[in-house]
């Protein structure tokens, strides 16, 4: 199957054609305000006072976003990251992104006044957007796609229908030669042994089990059992009474294909196929991590627990990767309505099978990959994102 995308110099294919300004700051904000066709992440973490491991995670995320196929060109400025750490130096970030062959420019590396840096950035961004606008979409095989998924507000509909439909999509994409990411380490606890059986090597199988064990032990180190806080009350109200029950439903979104490896947050996979990402479950970080790993589209598979009509006014997500909302919960559909991109509750209603709905969702994804905007993309509102850091700041 095919979609219409933008070819990049390194052979990757974008579903969008944006100019990215890095990192988040007043410089990036003003450039994006003045120049249509630009974007930036919104985050308050400058890396100042972070440990080396966490600084590397921040740098890996920024570089990964710049390398994402949905990005046509990048401006990296030196006015947003604090402390002068070498991992976060603008030149270093730019050099790594430039390996993709796309245009990368650095600004604000000297004593130039910030307003002058903004002016320079606006001029460069206008050039980049103009050049990007000359590119045209053309057909590419679906094996060029990378997709990441998260489930949330989970309830009984998630494990019965919503997540299995995404699993069908993942199986189809991986079979075609594409790449798929799933994560949320807290939500494989109790089911990690089932996922581990699908690891392609003993090393991968051990890494899956170790990831779940690490989170479990970290929780116990606080004096609490993670099972006392997860599932959250909204999950329990939706019919999920234990963490194990929640995990057994959550892992259905991974499908049934072999798991090629366990990735760190925002880590690029070494090849194609299905990958587990060892990361936190919050939507303010996970989608950005998937995009930094190369995902051109990200999916939120939504249940019903705790959902309000304004819950879907979330317009940033993957920063450069469009966010697609899907649910199998009829009440959520009726409440959120036009804010959702896809409904899979027809399985529970007895009208369609998982594979039939999975095929419809796959077609929807190809449509989005070809340029149709998701409901979230239409919004101008951006929600702050948070890089997944794991160590204390000093």
C-alpha cells in the first residue's frame, strides 16, 4: 500500500514538511509567531543542573526531532539551553542533525543581541519555508512509515477493542516492512513475561523483563507499591481493578509480531520492525520521544475513564508528528465527537470484527500520512512537552 510523502536527502520520507526551530525559547517562539510553516517544541527544561545521563536524553530528543523525516529544515540557536554543557551546545546539535543532509543553520552563538538573533532567524526561516514549499508529495510504499502509540484513560473497552485494533495496524505495518513503537513501562508490569516471549533474542527478552522490574523496584524504594497508585482511580472506575489487568489490556496495542529490541527514550531504532520503548506513560513526553525516534505519526488510543470534552484540546503531542486520536468507548465518542479521528467501538457493538476495523484505521493512517490533517493538528494551541528524564537535578 502507498501514501503520498516528501522524500528527504537521507532517503527517509516525511508525512509533513515543516521547518523546526530548536530549542524552545523566546527566540523560537518569536520566529514561529512571524513565519508560517515553522514549529518548535514547548518545554521549560533547559538542561541546567541535570545529570549527564539526563542531558544526553535532552540532546538525543532535540537531535531526533531535527532528524525526523517530517522536518524539511532546522534552525538551531544558542539562546535556549543553560549551563554551557557540551552535550547541549548548539553547534553539536546542528552537526548531528546535518548528517541527514537537510539544511541546518545555527544562530545566536555569539554576543549578538537577542532581538537581532530573532530577526536573523526570521529571515532564515522564511527562506527555508519557501524552499520547503517547492517540494511535492509523491507515492511511497507504507514500509517507509514509522508509527508510535500510547493508550490512556484506559477502561474495559481499551483491552477488548481499542488496543487490539491498533495491534492489527502494527502487525500489518511491520509485515509490510515498516516500523512501530510502543512503550509505557509502568503498563507492562504483570504482563512483561508475555511480551518477553516475543523478543527476537535472549538479550531482548531479558531487557523487557528488566525494564518492568526496574520500575517496580523504583516504586518500592519510595515506600509504595506501584499497584497502589496504578491503575489510577479513573481506570478503576472504568472497570480495571489491578495493574496486571490494565497491563494485559495495554499490551494488545503492540500486536503479535516479534519485538526487535528495547529502546531508550528518543532512541533511534537500528532497523525496521516492532520496538518496545522504555519510557514513562505521560502524553506530555511519550509522543515527543516517539517523534525523536523517527515516528511520522503518533496515536493516542483512548478509553473513557476521566475523559472530559476539553481533554482532547491537546495540539502538540509529537511536535513534528501529527497526533491521531482513536477510541472504542461509545460514551467518549458521544462526548468528544468531532475532536476524535477514529472510532472502533463497532467491534463491541457487534457490527465489525477487529481485523475489519483495523483495516479502516490503517486506511485512515495512510490518509493522514498523505496530508489529511488530524483533529489535533487543526488547533493552534500547544501544550508544553516534557523530556523523559529519570535522575535528580542539582
